[in-house]
C-alpha cells in the first residue's frame, strides 16, 4: 500500500486535461455484453476501478484489444456465462460496485445474471432494490443467497416490456434496467429515470447500436425492444467530478489553472455552484480558466441574506460526488456555508481530519456540516491522514496541497480508484507530491 508525501503551500500554474469519466465508463463497458459484434470505446480512464472491470469482462470471455492509450475494442461473441457461478467471480465481482451493471446486459442476452454483493466506497447504505425490482417488472425471477450474499435473476424465456415507476432515480439502477429492456419483447417505459449526462451517453451509444430509446435526457424513458444490437464506436465524456476537483484545487492553492476540454454543456450547475463560493471561472471555448485568487474568495449569501446551503440532488441538481470538494474549498473562503449531504450518511465523516488541520467545521449530524471559512487568515496545518473513500481522498489531497508543511496521505489506493496518474499530472503543474510505495 502506497502513501503520498505532499509539500503544501505551493502555487500551481498551467493546464490540466480531465480524464474520461469513471461513472460513464462503468456503464459503457458493461454494455459491450449486449452484442456479439465489435465495440470500440475511446477515452477510457486508466484507474483501478475501471481496470478491475476490464479484468472481469476478460474473465467472462470478452475479447479485449488495446488500440491506443484509453482506446479499446471489445467483442463479446463467446461469453462464458458459467464463470458467473465460480468462486473467482464472487471475489472479483464483490470488489467493485460497478460490477452490478453486468447483470442487466447478461439477463437480456443470456437469460440470467448473477452478482455478489458489490463493494465500493463505504459512504453509507447503498441499496440495490431499484435494480432488481426493475428486472422483476421485466419478468425475471429473483433469488438471493443470504449465506454468501449472492444475487441472481433469471428469465429463460426472455424479458417482456413493462411500465415502471422507479422508487428512486438511481443512475446505476436506471442504466441496468435500460440495458435489460433494449432486448426485451415490447415496449418499456421507465418513469423517475435518472437523466445524468453519463446515462444519456449510454442511451446514445445503445441507440447507435440499434436500440430504440426515446426521452433521453428526461426522467421518462421509452424503450422499444429489438431483436439484437450491433457494434459501434463511442467516446466517453470528460469526468465532471475531476473537473470540479481541479476547480477546488485552483482556488485553495491560489493557482492560475486552465482545465482543458471540459464539455461545458454537460457540466450542469457545477460551475455556478463554485461561483456561489466566490470562485471566478471563465469559459474560454470549451476550457475553464481559473485565475489566481490572490485576494481569496467570498461565499455568497442567499437573496434574503441567510447562510448559503449547498446540497446534493439527482441530476440536474448538484452531484453528491462533489460535496466533499465544496466542503474543503469552503474552509478557506470568506463566510460560512451549510453542506447538506442528503444521499449518503457516512460521507461527511472525513471532516475530523480537516478539523485536525485547523479547519472550522461543525458536524451537525451525519448529513449536515457548517463550515466557517478562514479567509486564508489561518493556513491549514500539515498532518498525517488516511483516505476513507475516493472523493474524501481527493478532498484531503487538496487540503494537503494548500496546507503549511509536509502532509502524508495513507491508503492512496482509494484515490487511485478514481483518479488517473494523479501525482504525475499534479507535478506537471508544479505540485510537490511524491508517491512512496
């Protein structure tokens, strides 16, 4: 297990290009199981979670060819469905939450799909009911082995279209149901569907393969089932979470940074949320330019003068994956902000590490924290800390880069799960960060 040694308090400068979106890649890679024809995907991030999924697909019998960095071709013309019932699969599938999305494509194409209880970040309860209720609505039979936490759905006679209202707008749940429904007989309607850009990307890719999905971008999807899907070529969007991370990094370190090729039209409320914290962002073509905030940044209040609240919500609301970044950025702002993490009850528990560094944060309950900004009058202090999950990990890294002295971050595999070669890329814009194995 490696660690990062970080010398903080250094201003950075230069350009940084976001990686391909992790959350889109997890969906898109599972979709290659829907066709025996070749699918080429570009801009795949080289991160631990994605590489785990690539290994899982390969063990299922998918032929994978690397064309160039970030570009792969896939052909699932000889899938070994029997692998799903092996001990090796139980171990591999259980180590990656995104593996849940292989179930929909396998169920649609082969009539059965199994998955062990998936892992991932320990950020609170993450239910799978939406996925399996959707499959049951399409005619699948569900079973669950409580002894080894193994889920299964089977539909040997195929799936049939259905009308369904999802109990929550789950992104992975919607993706799984859509991938199952594209090969079902008849029409499926999915109301209260997630509509994130990455889900839109999945629907556009499936349509290019021959699926018939309408309502893309809305919370009501209509899917006309087809007999089969063909191959395609697809490019993954830049990662909006990484883009938000670099915005926060620039502000906290008073650095002048340009974030390249961000796909502005798919960022939603992210830029304006950071502007509410007082951060200056300029749109230059498809880039984001952040000037050096030498005089700091001031949190705006609501129209009536009350404290600003930043809360997560399903798209087009603010993504929960960036609340940790907003929280750490607020520690050096002028003014106060209430962070309300509605979706996960354990995601704010990393704030004790920021408090140890000198941040003024009051944790009200598992879902809410009030941050009282220092306005750079008191610099955060370097410390030794451990990364509990991907997003908390990058937040602590940003804090360390702004802090006085040398910090150590342990358990950096959590950061590597979601951020590609982060130490190399940060060094390229002037950061003093060293990876020690």
